[in-house]
C-alpha cells in the first residue's frame, strides 16, 4: 500500500502507513480524526488494529479517502534555537476517545460510587460488595450503580488500559545477578536465589511515559525545551527544573528538533508499619518538564510508581551485615535496574515520536535529569563504595580526608561521568588477579564487579551527573541533627555540667508556641528519634536559648549555618544570591574549626553542603530536587497501599491498588475539566486577608481614657484616620481575635490567629508596617525597614458614615535595643516603649503582616522575666530577608517570573 499524499512511499503494513501519515502529513491526519460526534469517532477507532494496546489508530481507509487539496498549507511554528514545534498543532484528541471508553463502563452514578470506595474511603472487594448489597434498596432509581459486586467494579476498572499502566511480574535472572558478583560468592548466591527468587512487579516505563505525555491537563504546564527565566528586574532566575544549566547541557547533546524528556527518578526504603516489621523500596518516576507547582502537589499525582525494588533480608543470623549479603543486594538492585530501563534504551539513543500534552507529535529523548535519594541510595545506584576512603562521593573525586572542606565544590575536585567511570571499571576488571581487581576498584572508589545499569544507557542518562544534594538529610538531619547539635550539647555539659542542659530544657519550655514549630514543654536535650521538623524546630529556636552557655565562636558558627539554611530554602535564586551563598559557605568553613576541635567533621553530607550552589544553577530551585516530596508520596505508595492488602504477596496487591487509584484520578481529571491547570493559576487570585472574629462588648474611647491613664490621647489618635469621614457612633465594637489568611506557593491556605492575652504571655505579638499608620512613626523600623513589632491590647472596629466598618488594632509598641546591646544570635532584642515616649499605637488591621515569634530574653539573670524579648527573625523567610542582622545577605528574588524560550 502507498501513501496518497504526494510522496507515494510504499509500506507493507497498515500500522507503518498510519504512523507515516501521522508524522509526515499531520494536517491530513488531524482532519481524519476531526468529528463532531464523539461516539461515531470512537466506534470508528475501535475497528482499527491497536499497536501495543496503548492507543487506538484510525483505519487506513479513513486516511486514504482524504484529499490533500482540502487542507491549507499549515506549517508548525518551530523554536528559533532548537527547532522544536511550539504551536498547538493538534495531531490527536485522545481525551475524546478515552472519555467514550469510560462512559461505556461507568455512568455518572457509578463514578460517584467508584470515587467514594477507591479514593475517599478505600474498601476491599468484599467490603464493596457488602456496601452495594446494603445500600442498593436505599438508592434512588437513577443512582443505582450498574455493577453488581466489588469484583465487577474492579474488572471494569482494570479494563480501562489507556488510563494507567498495569504491572507485569518479571523474574530477575540469576545469570544477571551472578554477573554482578565476585566469583567467590556465586555458590552462596545460587543457594539464596533458590530459596528466595527475585521478582519485580514492573510497570513498563515506555507505557508510563506515553500515558503521562498524553495527559492534556498538563498543557500550559509542560516545557518542551530549555527555558531561561527572568525576574521583573531582569535578573536570571534559577527556579524551574527546565531553567537550569543541566537542561541546556542535555538539550545541546540532542539533535536539532529533539525534545528532552527530563526523567526524575527517586528511591528510598520506607517502613509500611509503625513497628517496622515490613519495609518496601519504591522507585518513583517524574518529569522535570512539568512545572513544579504541579509536580510537587500530591493531589496532582504527577509522580508515578514504577516498581518496588527487591528487599534482600538475611536467611540466617550469620548473614546479618555480612559482605556476601551486601554484594548480593547490589547485584540484585542493578540487575533489576537493567530490566526496568531496558524498554527505553532504544528511546534514549534514537528518540521516540510521542504525543505531547498539547497534542503535538514530537520526538522525545529521555534523559536522566535528577536522582533523588539519601546518601545510601545514591551510592547504591552509582556503584560507589560508601566505606571507601579514596573517593566516597557519587558525584565527584573529592578525597575522603577532604570532605569537611565545604568551601570547595565538586568542580574543584573533578566530576565523575559515565565515560570516566565506565573506563575505570573496564581497567579494573582487566587485572589479572582477584587481589589486583579489588585493589583497583578500591583506588577508584567503586564497588567491585557490579556492572552499573546506567552505564549502558549513554551520556544523557549519567547517574553521576544527576546526583543532587538533599536539604532534608544534609542540612537538618545530617549536619545539624547528628553533628552540630550533639557537639553543642557536649560543649554545654563540659562547661556547666548537667545543670547546663537542664537550663536549656527549661528555656525551651518557656518558648511560646508557633504554628511552624514544634513546642517542647519537657525540653530537647534528652529527645531521641527526631524527625526533620524536630531538628528544624530546635535549630531555628536554639541561639537565644544557648548564647550565654557556649563560646561566642560557637554562636557565630551556628548563626552562619542558620543563614545558609535560610538561603538554601528559598524556592528561586539569582546569580547574586548564589554568589552570596558561596561566600557564606567559605565563612562557615573557617568558623567550623571550633567544632572540629571536638569532633571530626569529615563526613559525606558536609561535602554535599558545598554542592548546593552548583546544584541550584544546574537543576533549578532547591524545591525542584530532594527527597521531601518523594517521602511524602510514600504515605500512599507504601503505608496506605500496604494497609489495603492481606499481608501476603503484598507487592502485587499494592501495585494493583495504586494502579486503580491512578485510573480513578485520571477519570476525575478527564471528566472534571482541567483541574490541574485551574489549581496552578488559582493562586494568582487568592490574596492575603486580615479579619476580626469573636466579637465581645463594645467600649467608648473617652471611657477607655478615663479608666486607664496610660491610654491618654487614644481618641485623638483614632480620629486621625477619619479626616474625610465622620464616626457615625462613638461606640467601638471590640473583638478577641485577629484572623490572618495567607497562601503559599502551592495555593494552600495558611491560617493563623492572634489573640488578646495577658501582658506576660509572648504568643500574641505581631509585625506591622508603618506605611498605613497615621501619622507614620518617627522612628526607623527594624534594620532600617518599615517593619515594627507590637503586642495587641485590643482589636476593635468603628462604624463610618458612607463606608463599611474600619478595623483597628491597639498595640503596645516595642523598640530594638541599641546596636551595642545586641548579641551574636542574629535576633533583635526588643523592649517595650515607655508611656512617656508613646507606649501604644493604633494601626489598621491591614497593616499587620503576620504573627511574630517572640522568645524570652534569658541572658539577664532573670530567665525571661525582665520584659525584654527576642524577635525570632528565622521564623519566616520574608522576615529574615528583610531584617536579618547579616547585612551581606541579599534580598530574595522577585516573585514575578518571566520566561524566555
């Protein structure tokens, strides 16, 4: 059969002809698929032969019947630099066909019930059947589900192959495992494999990529090439993953017109139960082309489970921590990875013609962009020996003795790449004796005999270049939690004995609660098994509690580390902010000598700290990489999925359950509109709001002045806000609470309350701006800004003629002590204004920015009872960037981002 559109090329199979027309004559192919009757279109498509059962293809008769002259000469618009199609030339409407298939299986009443029993209240097959039998007489006739039992529901859901990818049970071959092990362990490996053969419940990466790219809800949130981002001031921003330098590097390695598919792999073992008797090792797939506002949302289901990697446990006690079991685990993992990546090996080399979210047919080249995991997973996947003292890092050739030099990045030591490490592997394997082979691998910092599964996939799938530092494990748990915090407690005990740590505990108990921190009424020095949020809460409240218990060098070093963590936690960076971060790392490296004298700081995560500036330039903002999102997905990929099984052959049941959940999410996305795009843009409409709630009895201004002489002049100050209006009534309505509603970058509401409390309590302070205050304060705000701190005394509203009520706050003013009276904590020390200098101020509630986190001033001998307080400037990013005592810290980048493709 021949093509009827001018080229007259001959084909032996119908599928080849259809694919040729789809790629070379997209106008004709699009017209063949255009139909106003979706049902008719679906019925035509069902008669076609399906390739790989992944999506229907129209029969050749429909394509051959089209006359080429009926179409205008429409040429897709190409990217000026990379030659990639960038316009919305739709080649295939998959949504219409998929919706037609869903409607054949489920009615609207069915879908409501399916969502209830699969997503809202997950039930097993028997529970669904019992619920149907119990509720069927109570359903309205139009709401009775069409399926009769839970088995029927699951069969219908499983039949929708185009919504998600089903798993296949694959056996990891023994010959592949033996190939990755030393010969002396082969006999033990055969015995272990005979008792416990290794299986994978694998979802094809090809099919996962196809289905994810066909998701039209990603249209507008998917980048097809390297895209630079700029702030409103013209500075280049490192924000999205596709705005980093590594995306540009991968783009330049591909042929002109190719689209890089930025593959992100994440892996970390997780416990399925609290008692820790069952663990699983999920492998998660995601794409850096997707905007991180979508990719980082759990309800968007952007990340996809590929499989559960095998968990190797000892058969007997003698194998616990044995060299054989460690070697066998590495061999099994890389044998499994070779099976997982086998079906995209051809795509990595030659590319694949795939439909993108906007409907355009593009040639995608999968490239390994990120690998997110903790240090053990990084060394496991990169075949680097963590116990090796020569080159223990998976990303560069830093010697083990120089890991503590956090001022030197990977570029200083030399980068590891696939070509370099593959050549070193071949050289080591070519040695004549086993001893020489092992010594050669040890000199290179490699694991002996393990053929890395990524080395055969080419330079664009380099595992060493994709390694990224993880802020959770590096900063909070690693450097601070396991090292700096433990050394600090040791120093306090050496200087003050057990009474020193007791003072720290009593001070932490007096620190007021704050929504973003944990509160420790029983102290912190004796706590164990802490999480990332625990270490972060301790770190951001630590300095005011220990400044007089440790040497000043320790306080300055910890303060510099706090500044580094705050800078890294910013979601976007500029070149200036990264240069400042590098300067801070150099300063921290010198200040760390005070800790090196007590404990060796030569560990891998200390070097990972120096990798952050380069990683941000290469991979975008720090929230574009790391394990926090991946560990959040383990809640439903491991914990909830395991709870839905009978604990026998759990992996198969878990991945089947997750596949059904993915299908229900896809159905809801198809039938509910473009929910992902809506949630991505809805954050632009939500603005910060401040309201008064919980009204109580009113009061008169003159009565307040008569009752309390400290409020003399209250009525005069209040009338300054009504120069063009007249108070309709002298009665002021009083409230107990101020409600603050703000929105984060994920469009999630953050609600906080400021309540009127006793004078001695510190949990009701607020930060306000002087720009809306009448008259503006004569004093300069904190660190030269217009920010001030006050303690609310009353919240009230006043009725104004011709307008709505105006809401105000009566605040007790606080001022910062002179510079010579401040200390090294980086937190301002404040004291209340005296009544003679104006002890109170009236501000509109719109001038209140946020609640302030105050910490008692413990260094006066009265343990926080003197009235002085610390303003914890590390509690909020905007507060730290505005009033941090460190004057060399640059401002945070603008939130307005412009893209330049």
